[in-house]
C-alpha cells in the first residue's frame, strides 16, 4: 500500500474542496469567540446540540476589505452583530490550506436572520414570564408618595448616567435626592451577570431605598439585547421595591422595560419622572393645606355665627330675667305690707295663745283648782324618798300655807 505524506493528503483535500465548493454558500452558526487584528475579524464558529454540547466547530475570517464593504451596506453596521453568543447567517467560501487547515472566508452576513432569532427568543422570554405571573408583579408594588432614597444601577461610563444625575440634582424645585450607585456593565458578555449581582445587592438592602433605577444611554438594538435575557428579567420582576428603567430605546421596548414598574425612554426622562412625582405630592400637600385653611375658615365662621347667636340669646334672656325679676319685686313690694300685717297678726295670736297657756300653767292657778305644793327647805317634794321622820314641811294652798312635821 502506498504511503502519502501529510502535505499530499492536505493537498488532495484542498483540491477536492476547490472542486466541490466553487461558489460561496450560506451557513448558520453561533459566534463562540471574536477577535480583531489590523482590521481583520477572526471568528470561532460553533453549532450546539440542545444539551449545549458542541457538535461542530470551525474558524472563519472577515478580511478588512470585505468587512468595510459589508459594514457599509448595513444601517447599523456589522460590529453590533459580531457578539459572542449570537447566531449569524453568513455567506462563506470554504478554503483549505495545506498548512493552516480549513478556514471559512465570510463574504456577506444576513442581519435579518439574527434579528429574527432575537425576536423569537424575545417572544419566548415574554411568554415564559407571563406564564410565571411575573409580567406585572413589580407594577403591583405601590410607589412611595415621595421618592428620595434611590438605588441607581448603571455603568460608570454609560452615556446617560451623567445626564440622569444632572437632571436630578439640578431640578428647578430644589428637591434633594439621596442616590447610591451600583456599578454594572450595561452591554457585553458580562452585562447580565453584573446587572443581576447589582439587583441582588439592592434587594438585600431594600429597606434603605424607595426605588431602584436602571439607566444607560442609547444604543443599537443588539447592544441592548442583554435586557431581553430571561434570568435578568425574572430577577428584575421579583425585586421587592419598584424598578424604574431608562435604557435609551428610541422605538422598541426591551423585556426588562415590560416587567419594570415604570419604563421611560431615556435616563433624563427617568429623572424628570422622579421630580414630577415628588412635585405631584407637593401639589397634593399644598392643596390639602388650602383645603384645611378653607375648612378652618368655614369652621370659624360657623362658630362665630353660633357665638353671635348665643350672645343675642343671652342678651334677650338677661333682659327677660331682669324684667321678670323687676315685676316679681314690684309684686312683692306691694304684698309686703299685707303680708307683714298678716304675719304680725299671726304672731300676736300665737303670743296670746302662749300667754294663756303659760298663765294656765302658773302654780297659783294650779292651787286655785284645789291642788297643793309641799316643800322641804324650799324645794318641792316629788317622792316619799325625799323626806324622813322629823322633817319640817311647808304645804302651800290657794289661800295660805300649812307647816307640819313628819312623824311617819
């Protein structure tokens, strides 16, 4: 059997491929890794099974000249599509080199396929959240009447963060806001992990904040795809405090916007919303103060009317009492002489009765009726025990006295 060299084998493979792949062909693959050197883009392409295991792998390249041509044909450019984890539909020209092996030269990219895959994934995420009852969970949390303690999640380099701070701190009403900032990437392969970690930090300190705000500047649609991630949206929906978003979408809403308590287009719109929310509360307070003042004034008027009515009633009652008392005094004055005369007559009659009674009870009158009074040493004897034999007694009669001596 003839033995071939490695070069002969690879040359044979190259010729076979050159004969069988004379025209470019469209393939679909996922970007596992993206590199750049001197304007060229080097890609690692993979195809995975449902379990996530890699079932096919190849290296590809977009030369700088072709990159510029493809990039010029796309309104948003080619760079946003070249992100790890995205699935691309690419027009490739397979080439095999005796030394470098197989490499796919990419000559065109179909952005519609990638966007279609992202839309499908987005719809699946929304359906999963809806079936789990998470779409409106955060919206059910009531906003505090005044929002002052705010947890802000954003990247330090986010275009909209500075606008958010300036709008919030420089508001025309002088409202003070206590913002604490939690740094997280808002795009790229680490964005989802860092955003979820920031949400966990805020949730652990939920009593310290009235609301959590997530902001970033505008960006291409693919730059914002992290905000459609299922795990991130599930965690955001379960936040124990209201979540406000200002991600910077011009047209479309991310899934995170849909599960948030309040979604606004830009970071500055979030700042304006917070100021307007507190302004509305201040307006309610001022309206309540005016209402209380009006109630107080009305109450004072009613009380004043009641006092005036009571004063008038008292004046009338006092005059009536004085008139009635004066009338009674006049009547009494007229009756006093007659009453005095009658009283004197009654007293005179009583005195005469008492005098007659006293006279009838006088000892002389008693003696006139045949009674006598016996005395011993000037004291009236009331009992046999008051005398002994030999005592000298005096017995008074109506017409004189008898002196006797006790013998028995």
